[in-house]
C-alpha cells in the first residue's frame, strides 16, 4: 500500500487486501479489507500504531524502510487479534530496541498468540500516556469492542483517535479519507453487525467514554479514515439503541418448494399489511446481508424444510449465527414443512437461548401447505402486524 500522509508526521503505512473474500473463515468480504497501520514521528521518538495481517507483513516492512525509519521506539498494540498484531514479531526483529506498548490483558494475549517475550513490553493502563517529544499518545481501555483487551490510542496534539476495529469497515479503497459517506456507513454497518453487535451494551459505555475526548479524526484499522467523525458516531448510536424498525426478515431454505411457498405467502401477506419484508434464501444468500438486516429488524420468521429428524442444516447454521450475533429482535417464529415428523421447532428454539425475543406460534405443514396451514400463516402474519402496531411501527 502506498504511504499516505494523514497530518504532518503521521502516516498511514498499512496494507490493503483487495482480494480477501472471507474473514475468520466465516464473514464474507465483498469489498476486501485493509489492515491500517499508522506511523507517528515525534520530535524525540517514533511509534507505530498496530501492524497488519501476517500475509501482508512485507508491505508494512517495505513502507517502514521507504520512510527511512532508523529507530522505532514503540509499537502500540490496540488489539491482539492477528490481523493487527500479526506482524509485531517481524517489527520487533527489525528494531531490536523497540518495545510493545499495550495494556496488561492485551500483553497476555500477545504472549499467548504470538509468543512475544515478556521483556519486550511496556504496560500502560487506562488514561496513561507516552510522550514522543512534541506528540503525546494517550491510551483508553475500551473492552469488548470486540475482544476483552481492546483499547484506543489518542494522539492529543493532532486530535486523532486510533480506534482499531471500533468504527472500522471491511472496505479496500485507495482513498485515505471517507469520500462516499453512504458506501462507508453501509460497510461499517455490515462490520458492526458481524463483529460488534453482540457487545451493544459495552459499546454504548465505550462510546460515552471516548466521546469525552476532543478529536477531529477517527483512524480505524480497517477502512478509510473519518475526517468527519460524527457520521460514524451517530450511526453507531443508532445501531446500539433499542430502536427497531418495521421490518420482518424471512431467512428460509426449501428442498422441494413447500417451505418456499410458505415464505412467499408470508412475504405477500406482510407486504400487504404495510410491513417491510426481507427474504433470504439460505441456499444463495450472503450471510453478511442477513447480519446487516438483523441490526434494525423487529421480527424474524425462519423457514426450513425437515431433514431426517430436524431442521435443514442451513437453517440451523443461520440460527446459530443469529443467536451468536444477539440482535435486538423482539419476535421470532418458525415455519416450514415435514414429511413424517421431527423435532425442528425444539432444535431451533434450543439454539436461540441468547435472545430475549418472544416466540410466536410456529407453523409446520405436513407436505405442501393446505388451506388450514395457510390459515395459520395468515394468523401469524396478523399477529406480527398487531405486534408491530403496538410498537408504533405501523401508523
Ligand atoms: Fe480487525 Fe478484531 O480484528
């Protein structure tokens, strides 16, 4: 990645991963990602904030060499996950006197994951700082965005908040700063949904904490830098709020068409009642899109065929994912068809134990839905309508 100047003596020197299409072997990345690393030259000392994924370490090292950095005093580690910390051992090898500056929990994780020797660390706790001469770095613990050790670094004189994953987006772009606000907020929402959403309560506390700082820039470790930080702070405040909207999401999987018929029947019925509906055919959908829709939706209706004694594995996979992401959903129901029996409802419900949503009566059809099954779907759609109305989501 080309070296880009953020402000005087502060450089973005990380790497873009244009081709990466999956993160953690789980999360789809339609637009790739970046591993941002920032170099700060103070009048007396130099520091690097976070590094890059190990697959891109050569780009980082080339950039450090290109800037002719003879002496690197500190590498700041805001987060131990390897996409930011993975090249720290290489940096330490290149600069034998360089120290890793981080909090005690992150130090423990870096030792565990990267086997960095104990004597290479300087520990800093909440509110502590280091001086680079004419520039000061302050450290603030922001636990659970999205690991327990996460922190942010604040460059006081230049009013820059280095937030690591917090406020990031998986978006590889040549722009250093946000140029297309709507694109970046959409990517940041996908990122929030997949990574941050389970920690809504902790994020709220951390936003309250960091917004006491006076910053003009948020420089995350994925995606472009915000030179108008309000846009992402306001978006986060909305996503973590208790607000849900007038949306029903219908993830479904259908082997021979009966469950799809029921999904479409519900879709038409809900649309006719003035409800926004988002169907997701689980054999085709991008699970990132499903995750994004969970940020604001009020109701989830999960449709599944029956395989042997339970739900289709794709429906169970989606259930496990929804449960892990812990969205604000208020109502859930299950529908689908079966041939001769099974424990579909019990198996799905057992995997939704982290949610606070009310479970509405499921509708299971033996074979293709008959009139009595469709009547039950009408009843379910009416119930959803009444629930949304009670929440003032429908005027
Ligand atoms: Fe971008 Fe939690 O790592």
